[in-house]
């Protein structure tokens, strides 16, 4: 989700790492493609999945996905990205 120049990233975090995260803390998030982006912890869920031992956290980042950059660089008459 993008809002006010920020991208909100939802992440699954291992139980041990989740307990050390605090809202407002700077963090690095590794994306599925292996790239790392910097951000700020926005929310840490207190729930841990019993099977996977993963919890959820949300991060705000100024990272802009390539598809958003392509759309913002396109002239007004260009077709929407992905069509």
C-alpha cells in the first residue's frame, strides 16, 4: 500500500526476531527477490503462528516499486503500466 510517498510493507518475521522489533525502530526488509530496503517498523503483531513460528510486522519505507516508478515517469498520454 502506498500513501504520502511511503510504501507499507507487510512481512512475516521469525519469532526470535519479532520480539526485538519495536514501532519507530529503523529496519532493513529483504524482499522476495533478494533486494533489501530500509524502512521503519510501524506495527508488530503479538500473535505467532503455532505451525510456522512466524509473526507479522508492518514497515513504512520510501522505497518505490519499479512499477510505480514506471507509471510516474510516463507521459500523461501513455497507457497504464501492465496493459
